[in-house]
C-alpha cells in the first residue's frame, strides 16, 4: 500500500494519541483537517467528532477519542458578565464540534445570544476581541464589552485562561454538557476513509500508540514543557498543569459512555436543526 496520509489536530490534547508515530504527520486545525479528509487528501485523521456526524461514511478507531467527563478546561466561552447576560459570542471557526456544542447548550438554555464569525484579522490581540478601546463589533454595533464573549478552544484557550484569569470568567463547555446530559462529551475521533485498506491494522497501531503514551505520560509531559516536540508552543506551561490537564480534564477512551454521549450530541444537533435526523451507526475497527 502507499504511504499512509495521516493528519492530526495540532493541540496539546492530541499528543497522547500521536506522539511517537513513526511516519510523517500533517498537523493542522480541526476544520482544515476535516476538509482534507472529506476530499480524500488524507487517509486517516484525528478530527472533530462533528465531521463523522455530518458525514458518517468513515470508520472509527474504536476505544480512542479526545473526550471529557466534566470540565475540559480548553473549550470555553470567555466572558465578563454572567453568561445569561451575554448578547454576542464570537466563534472560533477551527472546530465545528465546539461551535455546534455551544449552539446546543445555548439553545437548551433558551439563550438568544448572537453567534458571530471570528474577526481576528481586524484586531491585534485577544484583549481587543473581548473589549479593549477601539474595537467596534461589526454585527452588534457599539455593544458594551461586558455583553460580548468569545469561544476559545485548544491551546489558545489554555494560554488565554492562564494569562487573563483575573479579568474573565470561563464557561466550560465540557462542564455544561455534563450538567445537561450526565454523559461524557467526545470532541475528536480517529476517522479512516472507507476506501483505505488494512483499517484494522491501522486502528490497532493507533490504540497501541495511545496506550504507550499514557503509560509514559510523565515523559510526554516533560517533552511538552521543554517544547521538544513543538518548540515555543508550550513554553509557558508547567508539569503540574499538564498533569492535571491530561489526567483530570481529558479522557482518551471511546467506550460505551462516550458512544452514548456522541449519540446524544447527534440527537441534540438534529433537534436544533444542525444535522439531519438519522439512525447513527458506528463502523468501528
């Protein structure tokens, strides 16, 4: 067979699932990887779970995911006022899973907050997005900064929380999902295109890699802190935080609870017009 074209999200939460893969890996944001996987430009990718719900043609690597069973820490809405008073939320387009989870959570609360596209190209930094002088929202006019919020995901969310903890509140989407349905939430899955041969062998290798990394998590954390795998991206992080992040906030399994959580997410998306209603079946390998 040809060399496997494999893609992976370029966040800290994916490291336990990809560190040590012996061949080249394309790292990118979830939305970009989803597009490439859908076009057949990648054979296998660790991507947003919503990509499977949107187009369930893929085989899923069983027992492996990026999930949370409560607060996830790195998928949050940053806001100044109580979340019920927020009138506009700026979206991070990098992950359709996070965006649609937010839509479901707000709809279930009866919130009428406007969800607006990211305008990062118009500004200089995160402080501008959330209300510094001179930032004029394109959608809501001169809406006070206290009524605006922003969805943050991945490493960007981690950095922002650590730098701005005293200025903002953080509405953790994993925590809100757990409160709503009592199940884990699945953010990302390994998806394999249907025409790729040897899917079972690939899946087995990915499960083994996950097991090896979790068994050597302290070593993985040390590398992340030192910035060995991705220089500069995690230099402000420390071992204690990453230990909590990997061991307390994240789950890397895709068992019965995670599968039921994903089915529940699909049903809520259908209820709120984000997906077609269908009988969801998992083609597991």
